[in-house]
C-alpha cells in the first residue's frame, strides 16, 4: 500500500530545482534551528540519545593521526557541554555504517559502545561497552559482551536500557562466518545475539536470536511500556531473501524471528541498509528500505500491541529512495520518519510526519548534500523542545574532511 502524498512528485521536483543547501530552510516548511556542534575536524558518524530531563547527547568518532577518539557532548537548550572522551585507541574500528553510540540508563548513568580491531583483517573486530556515572567525564574499563574471541566481525550493536540501571546489548556476530556445516546451504552466515548486562559489568548468558542474518545491516531495538524488548534487523533466507524480521523478549524469553512484511527482496549481497524502530507505550513504528523487484522503497509499519502484530506497511518515499532510515514514535500512534533520497546527483535528508491512516502527507527536505562525500546515516532523538537530527557533513573543498551538523526541528507550528 502506498500512502505517499500526491504532493510527493511536486516536492521531488522542487528538490531537483532548488539551488540552495536546504529546500526546507528556503521554503519554511519546517522550522529548523541549527544547533552547531562541538566537534573537531574529521568528526563523523554521529549518534543521538535523549536524556530524561530533555537534554540531548551527541556521540561521534574523531580521527587524529593514527588514533581515533570516541567522544560525546550534551546539548542543553542552545548550549553544548564540554567535549568528553569515551575512548582513544589506534585500534578503533571506523566504518560509515557501523558506528559508536551512547544511551542513558535508569538512575542517571550512561553506557557507550564502540568497536575495536582484534586482528589484521578489515572485518576482524570486537564490541566494547563501558559505563559512566558522571555524564561521561569518566568511564569504566570496557567489557566485551560476546563470548566469542575469534578474529571475526562483531558489530552493528543496539543498546536497550532496563529499569535497573543496566541494559540488553544486541549485535551481529560472525563466529560462524567462515564455517559451514555439512548439508548447510549457507556460507558466511552472521548471527543475531543478545546479552543482558548489569551496570557493574556482570553479564547473563548470551542468547542466540537468529542463526542467519544479513551480513552488515544495522540492528535496532527498543523497549515497550510493558518491559518487552522488540528488535528488528535484516534477515537472510536460503534463497537470499533479505527482508526485515523482528524478535521480542517477553518475560525473559525471546520469540522466534517473524518477518514484518514479505517484501521478497532477493539480493546476493548485503545492502548495508538496516531498519529502525521506536516505541511509545505499547505503540511501535518500524521503518525500513527495500528494493524488491528493483524498485527502491522506504516503508513504515505500525503496531499498537507491543509488536505482536504489525499493520500492512505504508510506502512513504518520493520515488528515489536510498534508505538509511530512522524513526521517532509518538504517543498518539503517529511517527516522525527520516530517510535519504537521491536528488540531482546529491543526497536529500527527507523528514515526514506519518500517521497510520493518512500516511506521509507532506514530505520535506531538511538538507541537500550536493558536494562530494556523503551525509552517512542521519540519526534522530526527541528532546525537550523538539526533534534533533545529526549527520556527517562533508566540508566543501577540504579533500574528504568532515564535520557534524545538528539541527533542531520544531514539532508544533
């Protein structure tokens, strides 16, 4: 079902015609406030997280010589805190699609995850998780959540806080990546695994959630008001169908994977384009990219029963979808959707307020990147005064250098 507005074609045409950096800023369709950012040169791959008091936390990676720093700062209104370093290492794994993040925990703590190389290969790295009690000024020694210590890929992490000050970590695990059992039609299978971790670093046993997933698409997970965790990811069948699946944890037990919608996207490789999920109460929205039948689309599906069932998805893109999605769920059942469209040789960051009944009525571009480089995977968070969006911003004429842009989007007229 397509629930794009009839105005979508006009919006897309205006994007092509616009010569400014941001069509939304030019027309005033959205009220945007540029919040700047406290980052240094070559900052990239931002992530955003809401704090309980309405402030917003920005984390990112910043390269300096042979080392890379995982850093963070907190935005309070229009003022940024000092920059706080989470980790510095020459082994930090840097990838445009698999990047660090920080979450706020119950009781005021923080948890951060990043990746570190564990071998000479490009895809040999471990997940590292550390905790802070003082808003990132100091951090515990990092722990590795996966039991596997082989020189294989472990990444694409989602952190889901619990009510006790700890969290559940989910990740893609490559311990079986280059092995194949007799009679198995799969080669190079990644797994989805999870583990509950207390704030003191103690861990419960690992859980294997799916034995075969797409290799390098982001995972996403959130907790409902009832305490259940719903995780979404790109799955992979023996016939190379790579649609979006969900698993739920209820009363401490994980369900079997279930496909959210049978797009039927057959692709013999990873599209590097994972889904996103958000919850409010027991309402859930999941957004994803698919190119089934060689037609790129962005779809969103809603659930009002904690993810037990999802409605028929709505198509919300403008016809030139690149994916790289994010979503914020609202209490009234609607959602704020974010994705990338290809526009005149550039990338448009498109936002739309989506309702289950009307779909996406007025898609709008927040920014158009027309130069070299890429905006990467823009991320969103809901703060006390509006929605915040952050993305990697290539610096024009700076030979590949980047910075990070953060904007606040007013949610009311």
